[in-house]
C-alpha cells in the first residue's frame, strides 16, 4: 500500500567544512560535517516517513560519500544536490554573486 502525504519534510544537510558553510550556505540547510555524519545517523533514522534528505557539498564528491554513509546505515529517502552548492549558485544566483562566491 502506498502512503500519501500532504507534504514532504525536506531536510538539507550540508557536509562541507565549517569555513565553507559559514562563507555561504543554502538557507535552511543544516551543517553536519562529513566527519561527524555517522554520529547523526540515529537522529536521521528517527525522522518521520515523509522526510526527504538532500546532502550537499561544494561539488558532488563529499555529498556522494555522505549519501553512501546514510544509505549504508538505512536512512531512507536520501538524495544528492546535483552540482553541489557551486551548481546551485551557478543556476540560481546572479552572475556577479556567482563569480564572487564559487568555492573550489
């Protein structure tokens, strides 16, 4: 039987360094450094069934590592932000802002 939800609880998880996160982050994202992600697994597993997790890093490499960690620990509904934070900036920011805030 399929569950129907009137809304999705979206959780944005930023696994970058504290420096990168403080420099720029997507509004409403939560900072959980990749090195600390294992300690957050039990809290993530305890979220309601309608929770969707999107992990992000500057590109996709660290986010992919985070995705693997969460999936291996049976955290459901985990996705990667395509292109990472840099891709988000390139897509949604004005050119001047994008040039000033892109991270390596």
